[in-house]
C-alpha cells in the first residue's frame, strides 16, 4: 500500500476545484476554504504558487484550499493539473486512539463518577 500524506491542495478557480472530484483522492470536502473569507489562505497560496503565478497573471481568480490524505502519485497529478500542494505529514506519524471504550462503558463511568 502506498504511503499517504496529510496535505493541503491550493486551487486557482472554481472549475479546477470541481475537477478535483474526478480523481479518486481522499479529499476532505468539509475543509474547503476560499481566500475571500480567510486572509491567511491568500498568503499561503501566494507563497506556494510564486513559481506558477506568471502563467496566470492576466486573470484574477479565486483561490481555494482543501485538505486531504494523498499518495505521492496523487500529489503529482494535482501539481500537473496546476494546483499547489503543501505536504504536512505522513499519515502513519499521527497517533491513533489506542484506548477506546464503548458508549455503555462511558455511561457507566458517568454514573459512578
């Protein structure tokens, strides 16, 4: 199985954002943010896209961010399509819950405590 990485995909324009649905990538759609609503996104997107900005300077487009859990192949595909990708961390480095309890146990602990 390919390693996957927590990543942030920076997308210029709504049409490219819609095209991301065509790829079988694990994107977290609830995390979509627009640069119009968050100034920090504009700063990150500007820094991440400085090398490709010259190709798109004639038309001002909206910038979006979406987070996901991506393989290196998917990251490469998104970059080839014109997106910028910030790789945050490998998925295996993030801790998973190891000590869990069921709902009944939780209710019991509430009654006892």
